[in-house]
C-alpha cells in the first residue's frame, strides 16, 4: 500500500521524462497503464545494454507498470483508450503539442470523457509560443539553458552532463504536481486539471538562480559560444536523429546564443 494506491494513471509517454514521472507514481502505489504502439513500442526498448532480449534502461524506467499495445489511429485502439480514460484519474503524455488532439485525445476531448481526470503534458517548449512545435532533446536543452556553459573545465569547451538531467528534472517536477491534485476524492474534483511542464524552462529555473543572484552570466565569453553550439549538435548527432532533425536543432540552439 502506497500513498497513491487506488489512483489509476494512463501513461502515454515514452523515452525518459514521462516514463520517469510515471515510474515514480507507480513506486508510490498508483496503477500505471503504459500504452505503446504495437509497431515497436517505446524507443528505449532498443537502448543498450540488452540482457536476455530486454533493455535494462527500459526495465529501470518502467517497473511496476502494466503494459498495453494500442494503435490509437484505428477505431479499436481509439475505443480501448477511451474506455481506459473513462475510469482513470490521471493521463500523462509527452507528445509534441497538438499530436493527441489530432487523433481525438486533446485536453477538451478527454475532459468530455472524464471531467475529473488530471491531464499532464510534458513538452520541450510549452503549448504556445514560437517554438511550441519543436521537440525537446536533452542535449539541446542543456545548451540553450546554459548548463553546458557551467560544466567542464574553465579553459575547455562546454560539456554536456553525463545524464539527461533536464529530462529527469521535467519528470520529477511533473511527478510533484500530479499527486497534489490526483489523490483528492473524486467528488471534490469538479473541474478538469491540465498540468504542464516544459523541459526547457525547468532547466532554466534550476540553472538561472545563481545568475539572478550575482547579476551576471558566468563563463559566457564569446569564444565559447561556437563550442557550445557544436557540442550540442555533436550530442544530438550521436543519438541517431535524421539530418532534418539536426537542422532544426542547430537553428534552435543558434537562436538562443
């Protein structure tokens, strides 16, 4: 028995930030039902190391969860998810803004199915604004928010953190916001709640505190800017993204410098 026993969570997340959030909810006793595309599932199922056909990365982030494969673009998959939402307390997703709305599972549509449900979204740049259409990748976020600029040696290039710290921050903050609403008795939740965490601004909040207190930006000398951009692009290149994705990421980082 945990503090969230009796709470049902629909998990429409993948990779890291969202699965980390729902892993924490499951650890606290929530029933987490992970929905995956039957044509391959969560990308991290293929992340090494692979032991006996299983990714240790995937197992670590998805412990204590139930698993269902649904093609949400088919009538059967759409109907199955609708029935799950009707009895759930929380839905959490980390699709690009607008993706779920296009297949009938945006905030308004889900609220019509279950008005008491807490709908949590994790995105890279929020649901509004000029960058809301972009995906959020940890190496780029680290470069944009300045985390790389204060990591490494003073005379060296900006350095990416050894772990995807911005993804973990987003998942952690989302996890903190959901229980504040979800455990309340259903009779007291008369309005739908839409919680949203933007990965970039979580990282900025954590990184900017010292800058705000001192009134300056540490280690922001102009010669470091090109290294900062190159470091981010190299990190994304190593993740297997397409050339089209990389062009978009270069533009995002360049605009932030």
